[in-house]
């Protein structure tokens, strides 16, 4: 009986040593510990048979069992240390940064050609002493038309030109409404620039869009004349298009300026209309509480898309809105 139990112990030791050496995870190692050394483990099952041994065989077999238990425990501890060290080595390898490796390049963002054009115009006028003013895109008829001296029968009020809501409000057709709101809350002298998005019922084609951007310029002070307007516009065009650019002022009509003019520049051998301008109509000054006998002013408005197309030689306004990265990456 003693030899049979001793043989079982030796076989158990061999099997345990092999199984522990092949364990590839701490979880598997813990399962082996319970399976061999737990209360219901294989070693405990064998030791239960020691009660059948004689008094002289029991101490010897007990000593063998203790040696095997110690051997299994040592094998478990050694394998546990190796697995833990292997886990640490894997983490170190995964988290190590090789500073000698070349960096990963990320594309640098760029301004959209519309935004870069707006920024350029703003920079020029801020350099001339102007401040930026903003206003709502959903406007009332009063701010969009009436306060700007637009007659009730003016074509711009027609449903074909303006987007109206059921309550009578509308999507602004120009940023001149910003000027009215600003003048109502500020006393002259003042010089502002009002960039923003505007809306009109235009048929979309290569040169027109129902949604586009405008920048309005306004100066109010004592003694301003049309010569001040011309000088400001010519200096702006010089800075944005370059020196020695032929410029032409043509008489025109706008409800809120008198006299009014459209400005053309000679660009690549052709005359191009780039903006409208004029002296602020006295009725507009009266609408905001300014005395036209004391103050005068000038205003101008330009389409950002037109300037962007000229500056970047873009042939179709729709290219500015289709978010084609092949197109946008050129700028």
C-alpha cells in the first residue's frame, strides 16, 4: 500500500511539473494550483489514503508528500514570476517610444478661400481704423428695407428676390441692416465693417448663388465727402489687388446712397465690377436719429465670392460650396 501511494505521489509530481511549465497565463496557473494543492485537489485525495498505512510507513510517505507539495509550490511560484515578468516586458515593448523613428505627418488645416478673402478684407479695413460689426441673419422688413430708404414698390422687396417667413420676417438680402442697428446704438463719428452671409432668390449658376457673403463698409463723421469715399475705396483696392490697378467709378443707383456709384477694376485686360458705393442718403441718417445737416457719411458693399474668384482665378462660384478636397487643397 505504501509503495502504491508513493508511486502515485511521484506520478503527480511529474504531471504537475509538466503542466505548470506549459501554463501560458496567470489564470491557467491558478487553476493548476487549485487542481493540485487545493482542499479538493489531487494531492489531498492521495493523502487521504495515508490513514490505511502502518505506523512505520506513515512518516516516510508523509515526508515524501511534503517534498512533492513543496516542489509543486516552488514550480508554481517560479512560473508565476516568469509570466508576470513576461507581461511587464510586453507592456514595456508596447509602450516604448522610439525617438529615433520619423514623425507621423498630419495635414495642416487651411482657411477656406472664402474665409481667407474675408480675413484679408477685414485686415485691410482694420488697418484703416474700422471696427467689425455683426447683426442677425433673420431680419425685419424695417431694418432690411424701410430704414435703408427702400421704397415700398422697389423690386428688391419682391418675393422673387427675398426669402420671407410667414410672420413677415425675412432672410437678410444684404448686411446693410447691420449698419442701421449699429447706428441706432452708437453716436458718430464711427467707422465699421460688417461681414456676413446674405440670401437672395437667385438661380444658382457659375456666377450666382442663393446664399453668399457680403462685406459692408460704413463711415459717418462731420465733413465726409465723395472724395473721402473714393480715396478709401482706391486704397482698399490697391492693397488687395496690388499697385497701379486701373479703377473706374460709374454712376449708379442704390436706395440708401446718393450719389451712388459702381466700381470697376481692370483685371487681366477686362473691366470687372467689384463693388457698389455712395454717400449715405440723408433719409437713412434721419431714420437712426442723426442730423444730416451736421453729419455725412459714405458706404460701400462688396461680394466676397466675386473677390475670391478674382484673387484665386476660380471660374465657377459653385466650386466654393461643394467641399471638394481636391479643389480646396489648392489653397
